[in-house]
C-alpha cells in the first residue's frame, strides 16, 4: 500500500493548494510551509490537478443540466403556442411554432447526446400537424399562384432531398 500524501494531511493544505494553483514555485511553497518538501509538493500537484478537473467537470455538468432544463421549458412553451395557433386556425403562427419546435428538438437531442452536433433533423416530414398546416396553407394560397409557388419552393428546401 502506498504512502499517504503528507501535503493532503497538512493543517494548511487549502493555503498550500492556493499557492500551487496560483503558480508559486515549489521551492518557495516548501520554504513557506513547514513539514513540506519540494518532492512532496510535486507529488501533491497531481492531487490538486485532479481536484480542479473534478470541480470543472461538476461545474460543466451543472451548466449543461441548467441549459437542458431551459430548452425543455422553451419547447413546452413552443408546443403550447402551436396548440393554441392550431385551435384558432392561425396558420402562420402554427407554421412558425412548428419550425421552432423542430429546432428545439434538435438542440435537445444534441444536449442529451442523442444527436451528433453535425446531424440535421427534419421532423416536419412525418409530423401530422405539419402535414395539416401545409395542406391548409397551400389551399389558402390557391388564389395567389405566385405566393403559392414561393411557399412551395421554401417547403421543398426543408424536405430531405428537396
């Protein structure tokens, strides 16, 4: 069994760690704190680096959890807007909400690690709500052939192989 790190058990370990993290030389730290040596401090630096890495990782996990929750909340609000727009027949708002919901899902997938960052997702193809909105939108644009063609061109760009 290996020896216990003498610096880890030192009464002033926190102050020693701060000195090491701030870049103070090992020789100066050893001179300043009795019961330490350059060799012991050199070995102890590995513990300090490991603790810093764990603290950084914990901070990143907490940040990712917060971001994930915010995106989930945003998705819930987007879906509520979509539902209200569908009920009132507001096709423009419904189409916008569908687009935003797709972007939210893509971001959620990336944050959850279910999608690679370079993955492109198109949920509009299989969405019954989108099919209905698209049908109603194109029907409403029948009296305006130029506008209908412009909308069809945009929709075609959104479709795979479009």
